[in-house]
C-alpha cells in the first residue's frame, strides 16, 4: 500500500506547476469575483466559517490560495508544503482517485492531520474538499473548513451543492485555459509573421 510520501513523489514527478501556468501566472495570483463568489456560496451552504480554493505548486512546494472566504487564514496568500501528510489540501489531492468528496470529520481522529500545523495553529477540526482540475490533472482543492468537528459530516444536500459548485469552478478554469492557449497561439503566429516580414525586408 502506497504512503502519502509515495503519492507525493508521484505527484512531484507529474508536476502541477506547468499545468497551473496554463491557467494563471503562479507568481502573481489575483483575486477574482467569480472565485470569491464560489467560496462564499460554499461557506454559506455548508454552514462553515471558511472556504478556500487552493492550488498545489509542486515546483515551489507551496499552496497558492486563489480565493479565501472567512478569516481563518487571513493574511496568507501562500502556505509552505514541508510535510504533505500534514496539509489538508494536499491530502485531498493525494488520497482520492476520483472527484468524490474528501472529508475529515474530526482531525483529532486523523493520525497525520491531528499534528498538522493547520490543526494546532488554526484549530481546524472539520474539512471537506473536492478536486480543482487543470488540463485533466488534479492540482488543488475546493474546500470548506470549521473549527468544530462534525461527526455526521456534510448532509446530502450540501454534498450535492459542493459537487455542483466544483463542476462550475472546473468548467470555468477549463474555459480560461482554452482562452489562454488560443491567445498564446495568436501571439506566436503574430511573432512569426513579424519575423518573416523582417526577413523579407
């Protein structure tokens, strides 16, 4: 049975950073209303104080926060990945093979996350997430969090809405990537034409 570190090494080999860059420059994430609306809705529907869209940058070993609702992680735009087993959003990417809801109903009962920095410093007890997908690759998490454990987890209606919102999120990202790729191709074509024009004198 593979360990978290085995799966992390495999993810490192696949790499997420090049896929993320098809969506947005990883050095300069900006807040956007669409993504902020998604996290606000998720927090409201799931009755959680915090919701995030986080992306895993394997090259720089850090989480990038595209959107954040609530003040649990106020002041953070990135978060270092020192031990992938201790990062909730990385655990989601590594531990689910399809885009089903990943739930930690009580972090105190999870041997790795119970000692995670986010558990001790931020008091996270409940976490539920689905995958953010770019170019067909799992690159991050769309999640809700609470400082109180929830032994029953999200109810069926909340699960359905998380799935619906995540589908909208991933569809938006897919369209953004396609638009960016089309723009890149247009710029390359323009560069070639300018180069040929110079050669033709």
